[in-house]
C-alpha cells in the first residue's frame, strides 16, 4: 500500500557549499546514501502547496502557534497525469511533525482537492488518509497557491533507519502555472551555493551526531520553504508598491 506515516522531530540548518561538503563527508562514517542517491547525485522533489484565498494556513504557520497544518501534493520529478503522486497532510504539534500521505494518480489528486469528493478507492490508496483529507478540505476552501521544487540528497543512519539527514539545494518556486506536469522551473529561493540541511529523527539524535554538529559549528535555524517564499513574496510586493508610488 502506497502510504507513509511519519512522526518525527525535524531540525534545520542553512549551509554554504564548503560547510555542506565538509559535513557531508564527515557523515559518511555513520550514514549511507538513499538507494536512489547511490546511482544519482540528486533526486528532484516537486510540490504544490494549497491554501485559502487569503493565505490563512501559511499566515497561521508564520505566527508560530503550538499547532499548525498544511496540505501539499508531492511528486518525484515531473509527473504525467497518470503518474503516482502523494497527497499529504503535514501537522506540527509542539515541535513534533506528523505527516500522513496517500498515493493517487495526478489527475485524481487534482480532482479530489478541487471538488472535495473522494476518488473511487483503489488498492494503492489509503482509505483512512483519504477520509482525513476529506475532513481537511471541508474545513478550508483551498486552491493551489505555490509550486516549489528542489534537488535532494538523502542519507540514512547505518544502524538506525529512523535517523535521516537530507540536503536540499536549487530550491525554486513559482506562483503561476500551478501544475506539476508543466515542468520543474521557478525563481530561486536561496542564494547560489546555499543548502538546507534537515535532521529528521523519531527520538533524540545520537551522541556522535551531536558531537559532529558541535565540532562543525552547526546551529539550528527556523526555516520553512513555503514560509520563506511567502515572506519573500510580501517583501517584493511591498517594494513594487513603493516603486509605483514614487515613479
């Protein structure tokens, strides 16, 4: 069954290229590459984020409440309309991230969110998650708001597969042409040479990782891809209004 359920803590770090290379090499003593990354340096993740007309979900998230939630559609690479994708609810409660997702075909996912009507059940779907998403859709009037893609390298701990570290780069986004099948392009979110590292663990991280983070002077940061894109959009809109005012 194409369903993944995660309950974990996620800590994020912004790195430059030198810090990425140095820390990545240090991790290889304890971790191994994701199976796909053993053959390809990166794999592409593409997302479509949904929100209300007035961006209630991301505005609430940026207010840093104890509980927040969002809905996104995720694919690996650029999917066709018959390709399998994942529609997922991501919640965060007091720092603990819960992610529940189900596989759908791309056109099924589009129709589900647009109409609120569950697709005809297929064995690759998860009935429980479909019901949860249906409830979510009844709570909010959602529309596609942001396309966001990036290139990822992922590692798993050799002794504990629950510990995962990912490196994302070339984060790109757009607020037009909001269809996953239309290609993986957009405006850069980070400066050239910047990387976003995420440490994902169900429990506390091991001592060896704490030591490495300290030795390499890695400091946690609060960084939401969707949140930072939204703040950047607001800043650009303000600048454009001011330029028009004084033109």
